[in-house]
C-alpha cells in the first residue's frame, strides 16, 4: 500500500556511502537508495524492463544502472537513457534525527 507521508527507510548509518546504491523497503515498497556525491536519492527499486533490482546495480554519474540489462535511470527524473525511455518513480528524501525518510505516493 502506497501512502503519501514520510516513512522511515533506514538509519543514516545504514545509508549507502557516496557512489553506492542499496536496496531498502519503506511502507511495503521496495526502494533503491543511491548516494550521489553525498546526496541521497530514492527510486522505485523495480526496473520496468524485466523487473531487475535497481538497488543491486551501480551508479554512473547521477544515474542508477540496472544490474540485469544496464538500463540507466536518472536519480532526479527517474527517466532511463536510450535505448528505451522507461521510467521509475522518484521519491523525495529527507534526514530527520538519525533516520532517512522517504515520501511515498
């Protein structure tokens, strides 16, 4: 169930380091959490191509690359680069206390 409120994703100490991505779950939604030069970004974890887990991929610049077929998704817009123009949801992220929160919905 997707809700439109801030939900805890993980602790700040569990968040990926700069240049890393990680899988997490918030409110029953699988999320790809990426750290782009110190900025945390959250995207839907499921690649629309073949349902690959984006959180098991890697960063190239500011794009998360799917580990299955190398589709690259912008961490700001969720839009994939060529060859196809797939898209995943991008969720707002904030840090509150020692928690990383995402706004789903």
